[in-house]
């Protein structure tokens, strides 16, 4: 059981989530991994003393990477191989999953139980902070077309929501139960992780790190929600998610790969199209898209080899 005494210990638990031991599912084995070419570009975090990187986001011009040690935020560009700090870390901050929307960077704070919102036009300003309390691990988030924010909790069986009209000082965060439809294991095991949105946020899809399942969460407009498991191969250790060209991309730390799935029948089913690997991947945690690149964070919780890097795989 993971002791929840310090942020550092809890972040160490993230390593376990990124490296769940598993053999590929039967449907996986039918798809040979496709290796990227030497066209992959490696971006190096300077400096790499703020803990393992985990989250990544892009705004169409820059990409942003967060550190788990103290919440440091880095900013990079495709044409520059070194990624520099834009927002220094601070005590009590952790950066895990993140998304950019309209000049703001939304960050899930892992074991802090907090959601941070940074103004990228004024990066020196203190972030807006929303507190969900102790006992959870805020892992990933999505910002919908209408500005609502949904955050996964790996330890507590719920999603957290900040309505678009609540993204302000004193705004409120609310919880949405995902029990009993989504099973949650205790004892420090990681459950829900990556999240994406469809239909402007009326439908969400999440991946369960422990059992590798995808779940579809639909909202009926009257406060109700309907949760079903997507009929798809189990991707145990599934971490970050991305939707691109109608395909769902699932990042896995072990084996270090990106699995591309085709969503079918109103996203009730999914089948594997291909699995992409690359020799530069080291315990990848998540992915963002920027122009012709998939930016994959090398969280590398297994070895924590420095300097930490982001792999820019060609998008095709």
C-alpha cells in the first residue's frame, strides 16, 4: 500500500501506474508494432531538476510540459530542440495532466488534490486553484468546446468538474460519481487516467489504467449520466489519450508505445489499427499534437534518466 504522507511519495506511485506489468492482449498481438524512422525529433527539458515530466499540451504554436516534482511548466517550439521553463515550480504544486484553452493552461495536480489554471499571457501570476480535498490523485483533464473542465481521479471513483462559468476566483468544483459502473481498486492502485471529450463535452471517454478498459460517459442534459464499457481490446497500463483524425490514440508506458484505434458504432466499439513504437520512447505517459508532430512525454519513472525528454514523432 502506498503511504500518502508526502507529495514526493505519492508521485512515486505514478511510476507504478506508468509501468503496470502486462502482456499484450490477444487482439494486440495481431498488430505488429510499427517503428518510427530517424525523422523523430527529441526535445530536451532544460533544466531537468524539477522531477519527472508527465503532462503535455499545445496551443498551435508552442507546446507545454509539466514536472511532477514541483509543478514547473516548460514551453517549447518545434524548431528548437531545447525546452525552457516558462513558469517556475513552487512548494505544494505538482503538474500531471494538462490542456491549453484560449490562453489558459489547465493542470491536474496529482496527489495535491488541486487543479491549477495558469494565464499564459501573464505566466508570473499565481494560478487559479481549485481544491478537491485529500485522498485522491488528479491525473488528467479535458477542456470542452464550451469551456467546461473534467478531471479524472485515479484513487477516488469520481470525475471532477469545473463549469465554464466557475473558472474564476472563488469558483466551485463539483464531483460526478462513476461508481458502480467503473470498478475501482484501492490500496494505491491507479484506476482512471486519460480522458477525451466528444460532442462538445456531452460525451467523455476515459481509460482505466488497471484493467485497460475504455469507458464512455454520456450526459443527458438533465443532470444524469450513462456509463458503458467500450467493446475494445484491453490496453492495461493505458495512460494519456488523444483523438486525432477520428482515431483514438492510447499511450502506454510498458510496452512503450502509441496504440491507434478506430472508433466504431457511435464510439461503442474500437479496434486496433496500429501500434507505433520508437527507440527514443522511455516510459511515455501522454501525447499532444502540434502541426506534423505527436509530442510524447518520456516520463521515464522506471529509471529517471536525465536529461528528461519529449519525443516528436512524425504525424502521418
